[in-house]
């Protein structure tokens, strides 16, 4: 098994590409080791000292490190944990467990606008941020303000504010006049 790595715009995260499917559908975000019990793979990666976050996409694993940790020391152990997991035959997610992912539900008078927002996020934004090892999901819409949740490499990335304001906000405002602002939320 050959696992490739790619840097991300966030210097605290690294993207690992195992060359096979990680998540059949959706994504799984583990911003800390507390929720990792739902995933044998996340547990293995969190066992590496210095790992502070794990995110699974369709064909990648993004790992976030502590500020004091160095990639030169972490990378071999993380590669080993990922390889060990896939060779063990264990599932990425335990039993019927699925990590919450995707967009929040929204009903009411703004449901048509929210549908347009989700469609633009899915078609234009999410594929681009997945290339950088992250994900951005819809969290809410209130009086013209779109609330988005940033995951994986996007969470805590120094350029995420610029991406949110200059990129996503401009895109949504261009196509949906009712959108006035985009703000990040921590879940």
C-alpha cells in the first residue's frame, strides 16, 4: 500500500491519500479525540502523540497536529497507523456509527433560498475545499446571514477567513441577492 501526502493551505494539517475509498458517503470530522470511539481509524491516528484532529473525506484523511509537534516526527507514525488500519480489514466507522456530517436541515419561509445556498456549496465550494483536505457545510441562515461550519484543514486555517469572505460570500451574494454576509460557526 502506498499512501501519498499533500500539504494544505493550513500548515497545521496534512492530507493523506491512501489510494482507496475512506468514506463511501459524506465526511467525518473528529476535532478532538473525544468522539473518536466511533471510528477505529480515528482512534489509531489519535494514538499518535501530537495529533489534535482527524477528518475523513471520500478518498483522503486530513490530520491536524499540535503547534508544538513537527511533521517530520509525526508523519511516519501517522502513515503507519493508516496503513495498519487498512491492512487490518476493520471498517473506518464502527458498526452502524456514522459521524454527523453534511448540511443542517432548514425549513420555513427561507427554505427556497437555503436550497439554493446548499446547491452552490455542493457544486462550487465543497469540491474545491475537499482538494485542500477540508469541508464546509451549511449551518444556518438568518436575515441574510449564512452560517457555515468549517471542518478538516479549513478549521483553523489562516486563509479560511479570506476564503469565507472573499470567495464564498462573494459567490453566494452574486447568485443569491438575499445573502448579505457569511460567518463561520464552531460546532
